[in-house]
């Protein structure tokens, strides 16, 4: 009748995400997972709570790692990454990332902005991603980064370690605090 799952952490794109699911009056079964194994499937429930959280420093580290890998392919060294996140509405966060980079003897700062939203199926999507900066080097870098940002917008990241296809989630809230 009562169901609780706490996972500390689940890795989403190498970033540790902490998950907690609590529910009452649960109907469950087994469903096939994408890796060919079986997984627990929640078919219905009376009431419940789902929480997913990530430490800002872990998210900043993930962004820095991905940025360093992409920049090094072009001979650019990433010096630092600073992440600012704000709550836009109950399902959406806005993000502002400042990236200090150096190529040869020139240094620049790039600004990447956009939104991160969670839908009813606990899928995370990025949208409105843009990159800008001042100067010639920043303009060249931004033009190389924009296509990668657009491809990121087409990806979906799942926060659910369970099949929740039988569950309607009426209230979702994300918080940058």
C-alpha cells in the first residue's frame, strides 16, 4: 500500500541527481526497460511525492567538463565556468552560464543563456539556448557553440528511474534555491 524509493544518487549525464519517490495506495507491475531488463512500473496511485535535486556545484562541474571537452577540440582552454540559475515558473528554470576561455594569447568571456523545463513525464528539456560574447574571438566561438546548443535542445533527459506511464502528475515544481 505504501511505496518509497530513495536513490542517492542517480547519474544523469554523469551528474549526481538525488531522487525520492513516496506514494500511497500504489498499483504496480513489471515493464520492459530500454536495456532489455525489467523495471518496476507504477500503474496508478492515490497520492504521492517526487523530488529530484542536484547540488549547484555538481551541475557547474558537469557544464565545465562538457565545455572543456568541446573547447579543447578547437584549441581553446576553458579557465572557469560560473552558473546562475533562477526559478521562472513552477516547471522552468532560467540559466545563465559565464565561460572564461583563452585561445593562444587572447581571452574572452562567453555567456550561454536558456531555459530548463520539466514536463509531466519527468522529462527535462532545454530551450531558448543562446551563446554570445564581445569581440572577434567570442563571436567566432559563439558561432561554433550555437549548433551544439541547438542539438542539446532536441534531446530529452529522463529523471524517472521508474515507468510512470499510469500516473498523472498534476503538480510539478522546480526551484533554483
